[in-house]
C-alpha cells in the first residue's frame, strides 16, 4: 500500500481568542498610518507599490537576554531551540505540511537588548501570517523527541566543523577580541548538553508573554484601514500587562590595547589569514555612521591598489567599518588580510603603511568622489525598497532619528578632512588587535 502522509487538519489556532478592537487610526510618519489597538499595541502601516503582492512585518520590544544573569547564559543564548518543537497543536513537520500552498512565515528572536518578530507574506495569506504570529507569542510547543534529534544533528555538524582549520582561527579571534568572554565564544558540542529544554521554553514564554511593549511595523502592498480588523483580531488579542521593560548594558567589550596573536597551523593548502581590528568610543549619529562607512570603502580601494595590483600579495583585502549602538557606542575598522605565509610579514607592513597614510593624508579626492557617487545611487535605489522604509520607520520610533530627511545633505557634506579625522580617532585610539593563523613557512 502506498505510504499515506498524515496531515493535521485542525485550524492553526485551536481556540480563537477574544478579539481586540481598533482604538484609533491616525496619520503617521513617512506617509504611514498608526493603528492603536485596544490592548495598547501600536502598529505602523506604510502602503507601498514597490513589490506588488508582498507584505513585510516586524515587531520589536526592549528587554532581551540582558535582563538575566550571565550564569544563565547557557540557557539565554539558546532560546532559539524552542522553535524545533513547533507551535500550537502542530509539530514543526506538521506545520510545514499545513503551510503547503501558502506564502506566509513568521520567526522570533531574543537578542541581548530586545525581542523581535519578523515575517512576510503575499496579500492573500496576510491573515495566516497573523495567525502564525499569535501562535509564536502564545503557544510554543514542547517536543522532546524533535528537540533531541535536532541537538544530535547539530552536535554532528559541530564536530565536523571542528576539523576545519578556520574553526581554530575563529576561536582564537573570539578569545583575543573579547577577552575570552563567555558570550563571545563559539558554542561547542559539549555545550549543547548544558541546555535545559524546559528552562528555555520558560524563558521564551517570559520574553513573549506580555506584548504590551511590542511595537509592530508593516510595509508593503496593504491598506491600513483594510487590514485593521485583522490586526485587532490577532495582535489585539495578545495578552498584555501595564508597564514596559527596558534593557541592561551587558559587559561585553572589545579588548583595549595593542594585542597580537598569530599562530601557526599546518594546512593542506598553505595559507595565512590575519584580522586587524581597531576600535574607539564614538557617538552614534548619521554623520559618524556614514563617515565610518566611507572610510572603509576608500581603504578597500587603497588596498586593492597597493596589495593586489602593486604587490600581488592578495586577491583582495576587505575592509569593514562599523558604528555600533550597543552595548556601547563604538566605531571599529576591521581589515582582513588573506595572503601566502611567505608574504605575510611584508603584506602586514603594507597594511600598517596604509593605516598611516590614511591618518596623515586622508583619502584621495577621486576615491572620495567615487564613494559618494556610489552611495547616492544606492540611496536612490533604496528609496524604492520596502526594507528601507521598514528601517526608517523603526529608527524613527525606536531612536527618534529622522535620517531620511537629512541623508543626502549629510552625505554630501562629508569632506576628506572629516574622513581623515575619523581615521585618526580610530587608528590612534591605542586599540589594535591583530589575530590570525598561518601555515609554517617552509
């Protein structure tokens, strides 16, 4: 007899909750509408026609794992394993079958400072996406068999990864950059045995049991007045309590000072890879963020010329700049040097020469112009994307920043002297980490 697949034909939500109500709808920033539901949840809805039939949703709440002791990090860092059990009355496998023919998805996450919900759908499956969101808030499902199976598969994958030389490099970088901090270290197979399945479900429920301080953002091919009743039916039915949470500052900082840790390891194909990381405190604002980004781009161009074209020392020397908000406001520049073991010393010298050149002379005028033109073109394209407006709405609500209004003027105002000054702050901070791995030179 042919194998018959069993399908759970129950509705996604076994017992529908008492729906909430739409309290009010008013005009919002960026041409959006702000819908306030009877349980206090706010939903920002921006209608666009950039991607017909597509709708994206994000939900955000402050709090996260920072509210728990570091002693519980084996649990808080593994809350994501809750999803292997499925949701409501559906195992993960049953839910996949149930969703056949539908285009809707929801995922949740718990970070250091916040809880998030992210999802997407086509127009006809908008209600299904909201049903999934309701289940993710209210009905994580325990499935010990599925959990044990997933853990065993993950252990096997981790053991295979440990055979790769790059894993040793990743471990060294994490230990050196973050002073061996527990939150920065790679999860190893034996660490999975420390997870308490019941506890991570409990932690998940704690993070999502109260939706009062969640704020939702919906962007795409949808009309606020049309979808408001569905929002009230599902998001308006989520349990809420009065009051909201904030987050705590966790003690996870990059190491200060000048640190070098490059170790030798035999590899089938001899190679060397060194990561240079510079960092310094810096105020988070749009001008600083753009200047750091422009700095990494002009340095990328500089190293392409000096290392690849002039010396043939590497195919490329990627430079990545970043400006973080949390756990502290900090700027960083990361320079990655992949080269041959016998060329490592010379190429390292060229990397350091490039740093000094940027501090002392700033970027070339033609390089700066190329970067500005590229960023302006990219911004014009971003204005036609749902993801851009999702980010702008969230920045405005969560941080009070109206970057869209000042982006072009701010970008055009940045000079070579501005980039040189930011380079001076970062590269003269006294914080430089060089960590890497090389095959022995024969």
